[in-house]
């Protein structure tokens, strides 16, 4: 078998794909992958991003950072919302989305340090979106999640 050299990360999307591989293979039952998906989606949202994607990302970050939900609990909240919601709020997109990027997280050694880096990434992205907290909590209350 020939082992190819690891290709250099050239884009944040490449780094995201590699971090997804890491988080999907993670042995913890907490489903760390959900936090990776939410942080990346929020950090890369644009005016053309569908409101459901922004809402799910911010709901996930809020529940994780402010309510200490695991990724599995966030995933269940997303499923509940998807099953009973047909309209999604339009949330404000801040100009700055946090000082930590997926590239920074991936540069952290795999294991507990990287897991903490994922949490720190989630925290700075959520902090960038914090002005949306009243809309996010109202949405969650309206749909029985809080």
C-alpha cells in the first residue's frame, strides 16, 4: 500500500472537512461533531444562507454555550424544531464572527486540547452573535425547547 503525503490545508473548507472527520470519529457519546457544524455554519453564514441554517447554528451555539447542552442534546433540539416549525427568524449577521477559526482549531493537537479548542471556538462565535440572544431564546420558548 502506498501512503500519500498529507496535502496542505489551503482553505477553511478543507480544514472544516478534516475537523469533521475528527469529530465524527470522536469516541465520546456527547456528539462533539454538532458543535463543529454549528460554529462553522455561523462563522460562514452570508446574506444568501437560508434562515433555517443560521437559526440552527445559533440555536446550537446558544444551547451549548449558555445552557451547557451536549452535541447530542443540541441535535435532539434541532430535530424537534424541524418537526414542528415551518418559519424561521431572520437573524442579524455580525461583521466579525470571532477570533478563532476552524484553522486554529485544527492546528491544535488532537485529543482533549482540540476538544477544548472546539468549545472555545463555539464560545467566540456565539459571543459575536450575542445580540441575537433575545430572538433565539424567544424562538426556543415559542417552540417548547426552553
